[in-house]
């Protein structure tokens, strides 16, 4: 499912990529965020991809920021879901949380923040289109939230979150539907069975895998789909089956 995000741009800041010095790039991102780092090395680590970080210590630092930022993003999103939708049960909040924190959503936020313009990559990764890869941009976005949290606490991370996530928060939370959950509920209610997911194929390099998954419901023809993770492929396969059986329409996934 494509998530149509629209984010506010900082006044007077151009979104086109320009030639800047490393120091100017860090300054530009801070302008975008409306936040000045006390420890600029945290921001520098957040925008330096592991392919360029060189030594093991720097690589670990970047990965640790991603790890922390992922949890910060999850906390801020869970809190907003809890506060904004008191009528939702845990089961209703969980798929919406997944939609709002997944890599594709983070990658879109990263592009609007401008991380795709300033992220530092090795020449090989640059030539391989790394600047536009959702996985790399998503990781950078999480690392940035981690850096903001370490430097300025939850308030600093929340300021960026409010600027680049809340604009479409209600739209995503209200319209997102978990195809796997919907299919399971329908299959159990109508056929008294549980959908079965089978990995048909796993291809591509380790850093960019492609999974092909088939979903089957007893009594129906199966459907298959591919994605960059097992869950993504399962979600798409479930969507296809729901559409084919006319349980969903295109409006349910747009």
C-alpha cells in the first residue's frame, strides 16, 4: 500500500539538491529541523551510512542510533495513537502503529526532511542508487530521531516528529487497514479456516532481498506477491486475495 504523505517545508529552504560543504549540509538539516545540536557529532553520525563510516566503532555508533531512534519513533507513535483514538483497542492500534513506523513511511519523511540530499555514502553505494533506497533512508531517519533524543531529549525528537509525521497522522491512522488481519478475520468467519502463507522464492542480494510469498485459503485459489521483506510480501498477497474476492475495493488500499 502506498502511503501518500505530505509534510510542511521550512520557510525559505529549497528542496532541490545543491552543492554544499559537509558543514553547510549539517547546518542546512538543522535549519530544516528548527533545532541546533549541542553535540554535532551525533548529527554527523546519523547522516553517515555504514558503507562510508569506515571503522567498526563508527559503524556501531550509527547502528546504535538507528536502534534507539526506532524505539523513540515507536513510543511517539504509540502515544499519539493512544491519545488521539481512545476508542481503539490494542488490536486496532497495532496495525496502525506498524503502518506509521515502517521503513517506507520513514523513507518518505527522510526525503521531505532532506536526508536524501545530505546522507553520506560510499562511492559504490552512491552509484548503486543508495540515495533513493527506502531501507537506507528509513535507517537514516531513525538514526536522526535517535540523535535528537540523545542530544535534546524526547522534546527534541518530538518536535521533529510533529513536523514530519503528524501532518498526515490522522489520515493514515484512519484509512490504514491491515490486509493480513482482515483476511484472517474473513477466512475464519466465512470458511472456518486460517490463511496459510508460504515463501515460494527468496532472491536478490543480502542487502536488498526479494521475497515471493503465496497466501492460500482452503477452498479458494491462492494469490502470490513479492516484497522486500516476508511481511511486505504477505501483506501484498493478502491484499490481492481480498481484492479478487471483492472483500476490499481499491479505495481500501489507497
